[in-house]
């Protein structure tokens, strides 16, 4: 959880939709330098609302780039409708399903809900100045099926008729304000009739891969925008500019985003929200904000030229090194035709958008240059090198090279001491990553000359997940990081069980299997794990949940002296377990 600089309440972020506490009316003065909703039509930009959700685009910082911002431009944003309710609201504001009240969702034909929203708007924003309000159901698939909502047109999976009815009613009550519905989960139904002039729709591009290449998803998305454009005066596209599992690994977005921005401009999109790391730092975010701000103003902008200009401005000495790397990374992505992943670790980044052969020399150049830097440039490069240290550590871990680990861990430690905390959307901390990595190093030192299975080839006897097909990761001698499941873990999502063949090495008396537990990522504990050989079960264990809160769960099997042939480990999926994570299989 984090607090926006100008917000008095708390925000929580999920990539599908932000859940943001609405700001108070006192923060919405036009004197703040932001673009007010009433001024939209007078703007020369391709898009009348432009927001880049990076640290430099939040609150007062947005003024430097002429950007809009959530905490100044919206009265209600995201799945935040519950904020308008009093402490003990009427039960009639909640959905009814099969005649039973369900407080996880709203009834959008409820007069009480309308009155609560009406009171909230009048008390906090008045009726004269134009403010935006998002009227969006809670983030689930529950639809109210009370008599009034069914008459409005609701079905079991479609809440759009009732939601749009409420949006119309609010638009009529407050003609100076703007009210947005959404195209998301239960609100993907298009309006039958044209919506009022002071309404709009928020459309998420979550299923539209970020790539230089055309795709079927792109065609479908553009058709969706065209359909909304026939009935709705405003379309806000919610797009994505980060790998949300890793804010620190350089992530190339400019070329792919330019294609999209041109498509949006040509298909009646009036507003852009580019969802990034929010208040958390992400690599070169200031430079990205500057370039993307210009691109959202004019999608024809030559972003390569702009990268070199802004890099030279922000980093007078190191700018060309940084710009060269960024442009080269973009060119590699364009040539590959790959789509950018939104949730992956460095191993997948290597396969899609990160060239290790270019990243390491780039990182080394900055390290060598740092001692000669002074002033603000030195401060910015110190932060950048702290961010890049995580990528370097992961690249080294993947190769089993840990010799410079302390050097790069110290870089991360300095970043943490500056007050920076998280490195991904889930709020995983830099400090936690450092502790986990040192745990791996300590364990590696303890076992390196003892583990008989280090470097041995295991065989998966059942299918592996496509993104986790490298089984060698569980005999590299290094444990994984449970909190960040991408790092060093073999993730398996079996229907019933997974089988792994282990060589029965001479002198092998004991197998130690390290499982990883991460309920937030839906990675659970197997119902049981068995050891067998030559078709005979030798042992069976039912793992218990970790006693220590570090997510590592080691279990051990004794290997009988008379065990013949290859050893087979079978992991049985638990009822409530979506995936199983194996960190390492060791032999002693």
C-alpha cells in the first residue's frame, strides 16, 4: 500500500483496474496547472485527457509535462464506488442474486445508490466545475438480478443495462460533470441508444498485446473502439507501459505504443491513461514520462530523436550511453516481433525484450562512468544503477554465476536506504529481495560440495508449463525466491500430478525437495509427494504449510539401499492448489 503525494487516502493498484481513493474537492482547483475537464475541447493535443502513471506523472509533478492526473482530475476513479456510501448504508444499494442480497456488488437501479452518489458529488465538488466520475461495478463478475435491474435488461453476465441507466441519470442530474461507464468484465455490453454528451467509457487494453506486430487481438480491440465510438462521446483507453512483476529491468515501449496511439487517435479515442509503476520508481521513468507525454500530445513524434534530446538534458555525461541502449532495445524488439509481457521475470525478459549481450556492457559502462559524475546527474545515475543491479543479479542467477553478487546487492541496499521500497506491483520490497538472495547464497555455500544432484539432468515425465520448461533450474544448486515466483522456481500447473525422474546416483542416501509457497500467486502445497522406483512406492509425504514465513518448504526422503533404477518423484495437486512451485531437488 502506498499514499499519493496529494491524496489524503490510500490507493491499491491492480493492473486490470486501479482502485483509487477519490480526492477531495479542495484538490481540484484549476489553479493547480492541470487540464480541467471543461477545457478538453480547447486542447491542441491528439487526446484531450493524457495521463502517465509514473512517479513524474503523479500529483503536482504532472504539471511539468502538461499531463492530467488521477488525484486532481477525478471525483471517483476505478472500482471505488463504495467510497460514496455512508457508514451504514441502506441494504437496497447492494445487488440481489437469486433473491439474496450480495454486498460484494451494487444494484445500479437503486434510488438509494443514486442519492448517495448525488450527495457525495454536491458535498465534495458542487455542480459548476466540471469533474470526471467513474461509475464502475466492483471488480468481480456478480450482476444484480433484482426486478428493476432485470427490467432494465441485466442478465446473469451483463450488468451494462443497469450501469448505463445510472450513468444517464447522473449525467442528466449533473450536466456540467462527466460520467464514465466501463468496458470490463460485466460491463462489456454496448448501449442500445447513444449516450448523453457528458458521458464516456473506460476501455482496458489488457488483452491487446503490446507489440510492433499486428495481431488478431488488435483487430478485435479496434473494432471494439469503433463500436463504442458510434454510441459514446468519450473513450478513455487504459493501456500499460510496465512489466508489473519487475519495474527495474529496462522495458521498451515507445515504438509499440506509437502504433497504438495512432490507432487510438484514428478511432475516436479522446483520452489516454498509461498505467505504469505509479509512485514506485521504475527504470528511467523520468525520461519515459517526458517522451510519452510528447507522444500522447502528438503520436507522430519522432521518439528516437526525443530520447536523445531528453537523455542529454537529464544526463549530460551519461545521456548518449542511455539513449543508445534504449533505442537499441527498441530496435531489437521490433526485429523480433515479440509481444511485451506484462507479468514476467528476467528469464522471460531475456527471451522477449532484453539482450544480455547488450545489457551487461551498458551496465558496466555506467558503473565505470559513475565516479566522474557530479550533482544531480550523479544522484540519478546512482538510482538507475541500483535498479539495474536487480536485473544483473537475476541474469547472473540464471547462469549460476554468483561471484559478484555482494557488489550488486550492495547497490540495491543503497537504493533501499534512499527510501525506495518496492520493485513491483505486488509491493515486494527491495529489502526482502536482498534478504532472499542472501539466503540463496548462504544455502549455496553450505551445499555446493555436498549436493550430488547439482548440475544433473532430471526428466519431466509429465508436461511442463510453456513459460517454465527449463527443468535444469531445479538442479542448479540455487534455491528460488518464494515471494517472487518467477525467480528460480519451476512452476507447474498440473491437472492431477507431475512426475519427475531423478538419477539414482551412487551413494545417494537422501533426497531433499524444496517447495515454494506463495498463496498470493495461487501457488500452494501439494496434497502429497511420493518417491518410487521400479514401479514400487518407497515413501509418501503430505507436506505441511511452512512454519517460517519465508515461503521455503523443504521435505526429505530417505533412499533405501535396495532401491533399483531411476527414482520417480510424483507431486499430487491439492484441491485448492492452482500451481506447484519446485525450487530445488538436492541429493545427499
